C-alpha cells in the first residue's frame, strides 16, 4: 500500500509509468545494448526454466552479439578489399587474395550452419521440451499422464478411445521444462470425432522432441500395436523415443523382441519414476556449455539468409564477377546487421582507407 501511495503521488506531480520495454529500448537507442542483448532481456524475464535462464544470461552478457559482430566486421573487410579490386588494377593486389577470401567465407559459412543446427537441437532448453505419450487405445496413456503429474488431469476409463483430443500440461524435471502431451490412441476408427483426435495425435508426435511409446505388457501384439510401431519408424528421425511396457504387474504376453533392447517396464497405476528418471538423464546430456545458440525465429531466419547469400556470393567470386559477388556480400552483411545493428557505407570506406594506402 505504501509503495502504491508513493507511486500515485509521483504521478500526480507529473511523473508517468514506463511503457513496456521502455528502458531496454532506450538502452538500445543509446547504444548501450545491441538487439541480441535486448531480445535476451525480454526472453529472460519470461524464462520458465533454469536452462533458459543460464542460456539467456550468456546472451545478455553479449556472447552472440560478439560473434555476430566479428563475422560482420570480417565480411565488411572483405567488401572493402573487393571494392578496391574493382576500382584498381589487379596487379596492385596480392595474387592469392581471392583464394583467401573464399577460404574465409567457407569457414564462416560452416560456423553459421553449425550454429543453426545446434539451435534447432537445443531450442527446448529455452522454450521447453515437448514429450508426447503415444500408443494404441487403452494401454494406459492417460493413467501415465496422471501419474507423472501427480493429479487426475485426464479421464481414465476401461472403454477404448476415451481420449479424443490431445491434453497438454507443463512440468519441471530437474532444471528442464517439459510439456507432456497425452494423445488419442492410434488405430483405425470409423468414428469421425475419434479420427480427428487421432490425426491431432499424429501431428503432435511429429512436432515433439521426445516420444513416450506405451505398450500393454499383458496383451499379445496386435495390428494396432504394429500400426504404432510403423508410425514411430516413419517419424522418429532424430527424436528421442522411450519404449515403455505398461502393466508389468500382470503376466507378460507382449513380444519384447519387437521393441529396442532398452525397454522401460512400469506400472502406470503405481509409479512413473522410471520414465521421469530416464527423461531427466537424457535431457541432462542436452545442456549447453559455451556454445552459441540462437534464441528467436528472427535470429535463425537472418542467419539462414546470411548463409544463403554467402553460398551465392562464392559462385560469382569463382566466376570473377566481382560486382555481383559484392552485391551478395552486401546481402549477407545486411542479414547479420538485422541481428545486432545495421551497417553503413562509411564503415566500408573506413576499412578501405585504413587497410590500403590509397591516394598517396
């Protein structure tokens, strides 16, 4: 109440409340932070996991910005060399200049592609990982969800096909944020509503970071189990798949040879700790130490634009078309500048006259 009264008094005397993001915006406009730091500050405020806080804190400290600025400065230096080579005779330039330029561009291109690949694999550390529980109807998917959440979130019934849509909840496992998704059972169905639910289940699985594939240990393998296994083979790619045999308190009838060697045996009505432990062990291996990571779709898009422009520029460099090479190099610098700050023509001119003794 005291703080509220003081604030109201200050406003009465002419002060105003800061607009959303005003301090970060002013810091950016005054050159105190670049766009990467400003973006990191915004994401840091909304961070929901310890992983996200650690990664974003590094960005606030300037890790990504420093790398981007170094890459940008390197390209501007190359642009300066090329501008000189266009305006002055070739015999005034080092004979191996073009080879050195191509080598620099290739090195940078590989670094940027590596950052894109790492960022795609590690994005769950910031936004949270998505784990989808998949299986045929009535294998215990909803029971497992409730056990993981320690609450009765999903309706449980012995009637197959009870779950008609995806159910999503967020939990923390260690330092990691995970979105657990319960899905409709995978099978052929004549029910239109159930078919829609199954379609959504498959789409959720395709976009997941992890799949928790659940099978009933107390029943023999049937066509629906095989349909689930076939679907997993189609979509798993680089996803982490956990194969679970549920209802192990009953007599084993399921053919375990159809599953990978590392099968997790559980009783979903009693204990979900085996799968939670396995998920934590896996996610702990996904941590980032000193790697640079892109934290937004804008950053990823700009780096992809940069690598595309670098590839195109090298083609014209090899052909000796320096004007077109310079054009695509400008595109690459523009794309990088959109991540930190735009470049100006004066920067190229400064490089030209600092690196070359022209106009003597």
